[in-house]
């Protein structure tokens, strides 16, 4: 599929601009009339259409109306003579993206075209995300990032996901512990059964045993009927115990026995129920050093431990994560996802993110709603403290290249256009910063929230 359709009945105009687009590295197809362009568009719509407003047969205005019936958001740029300005203004009101008045420079044409291509790509990406959300296709607990700590985490998840081992997740608040737990569940043979999440710190102490193990009718005042607990509900699947450091001591004693025997008794019952479940526990503190946590329970849970790195230790992943959260927020609020200005990207990279990925997601939502990163303005004045100027420049350059590759799903040609760099220059800079384009091709399908 060509990125651009260019329509003009003048041969010299087509030939001249064919060279212009070739030099700019933009794939374009050229047509002498609107009729032939419409035939080609039925096979595959381009990202942008550029057309002379005065054409034999179907005019540029009529072409605009016809293509809008296929896709109302398709950017259409009209080429006008001096006497056609009023027609072009009317076309803008009717949905044209822009118009260029003859005579125009090649730089002007390429600038407008590139902006239209960028807008179109964002529109198409938003559409795909909206379709997934509307059809309730979950984005899933996927992990985004290429820093060594995240690559190591992905490898560990892959290795232990389909084992029967209980797992302990250790990480600060907001690092994505529940989503890693869901990833472990979905990559295991238990994925067709329930994933049950319990926040141990949110359940009142007097109700936690009933919540986890269930109870029989009449077991205590208010137990008017039998209740199935979280353990039984997770039968055949996975039980996720978040903030396990908050579990009361008495509940820890019973949990240890259930983990050892893989069976339970409901509150008020003497009948043992065998369990076939996997336990994934999560904590934000070092359980070995926690004074109110049983050491024998810690060693029972600590068969496999996965460490989730804080966001401040993997800042190179921030542009990819933020871009994804922009798309999610744009789909949720019915808005377009704007490109991130360079100064805002610097603010993202210089912030410490004490709330980790959760805080980053909230910042993306505010950016969609308010159009700025107002809470991070102070960070822009404290960029990369302690680094030399050359180190700051290198870090920023690397981030911009990685962001371009992420946005273009690893396409060198599209990244060249986004960065306005020749191919050799881009390859040289990628080699300098150790950037591999292959690592960005699957990035669109992964996310860690």
C-alpha cells in the first residue's frame, strides 16, 4: 500500500513531485485523474490523498466527498490555484485536511504531507484500540520494555508460568504486581479456570477467614447461608494474594496449613475440601525482615520470587509505556492521542515516578484530558542531574529514536520520516546507542500496567 495518492492531470506536475516524494523517502502513487485513484482506493486506502482541486471528470471537491464516504477521517490535501482559494476554504469546512496554493515549494508539500501521515497513523491506532475495547478484548497483563531488568522478568515468567510452583512477587506499589500475576495465570494450563484476586489489606480481620475459606450456614452470627470462599472459587485456577504482608497473624497460621496440605475446611465445618490451585502472593516489603510475618510462611511462599523493578530504574521504557497509556486513555475518553512534545518527553524522563507505572498511567490520562503534564513542570528544570551535557544529549537522542521505532512498530522507513533523518544516519545512531529494530516489532502486543 502506498502511503500517499497524488492526483494531478498535468504530467510535469506529477513527474516533479514524484521526484520530491522519492527524495523524502515517502512511498507515493501518482494518478492523472480522480477516477483511477478511486479504483485504486477500493483495493486499499492510502494514509493521505493529495489532489488538484480542478480535474477533468471528477473534481477534487467531488473526490473529497466520495472518499469521505469510505473513511470520514482520511486526510485529503487539495492543491489550488489562486482563483480557487474560496473553493479550498469551503472544502476545509467540509472536512479536507488542508490546502496548498500553487506555486508551492517541495519543502512545504513534504511538511504538510508528513503531518497528515502522522495524524492518520494515530487515528488508525486509536480505532484498533477502540475496537478491542468495544468487543471486550482485554489488552491483557502484558509487559512492555527492553531494559535488562524487564527482559529478565519476561524470561522468568516464561520459565515458571506453566509450573505448579507457588510464586512470590516483590515490588513497590504501582509496579504491576497483579498484572504479572495475571500474565502467569494466562500463560499456564490453568488459564481456562478462574483467576481470583484478594487484597489482604482490604479485608477486615474478623472476616478474612470467611472471605478466604468460606463458611457454613449458622457458623457465626449473620451467617444466614453457606458461602464459598476465594480458595474454593479459584479451584483449578490461580489465587492472587496481594499485600500479603498485611495478613493478620492468626490468618497466617491457617494459610500455612492450607498451603502445606492443599486442603481446607470452611468455617463451621469439619469436612476437608481438597484444593487444586496455584498461589501467587505479592508484597511491597521484604517479608524476611517484616516483624509481623511468619518466617515459615515466608519460606513456604518463597519457592520462586520475581522482582519487579521500579520505573525509575528502567526509564528507557517510559516513552513506550506512556505512548500505550495515551492510546488507552484516548480510546476511553473518545479523544485523539496527540504526539508528545520534546519538552514533555524530557519531563517524563527526569521525573522519579514514586508511584511507578500506575502514576505514569495517570499522567497519560491527564495529558489526554488537559493537554499538558502540569504536575511534572518542575521536573523539566531538573533534567538528568549529575550528567554532563554530552551525556544528556546522548540519552535524549536515544530516547527519541526508540520512541520513533516504537510508534512505527520497528519500521526503519517510517522512523526515518518521523525523525527526518537519512537512512545511513539513523542506522549509525542506532548502532551508537545499541538499539535493535527487531525488539520493537512485537512491542505493540505487550503492556505492563
